[in-house]
């Protein structure tokens, strides 16, 4: 019990809690399995190019897909908080 058959091992996904910079909402979602899935999740805002660029930089530095997504979310969450309108 608890073991996954090899043919189904690739289908098993983990949940990931992260800040989605495109929607500006913290959410729990299924973690992306490929870079294409990750970049798709980052699109949807006018500044999505910046999210994808940061994700690609982190991946080039050797970071895993899920960890890079969480770091991108954290980076832009801090940026969004820093530039909130006053008043």
C-alpha cells in the first residue's frame, strides 16, 4: 500500500501552495510537471513576460520546476507589496 505502479508514477502529481503573480492570489494548485505547463501558468497578466523571464533565469540556475514557481511567486508578491498605492 502507498506504492505507485511504475506506469502510473508519472501521473502522480503534488499540490503546490504559491502566490500566482498573474492573478495576484495565493492558491494551492497541482504543481506543473513540465516547463511548458509552468510558463502557461505564469501567463495571463500584462507583465507576464517578467514572470516568465524570472522563471527561466531560475531554471537556468538549476532550480527545479516547482521550486522555481514558488520563488517567482514570492519574488513578485514582495514586489507587488512594495508598490501598493498609498491611501
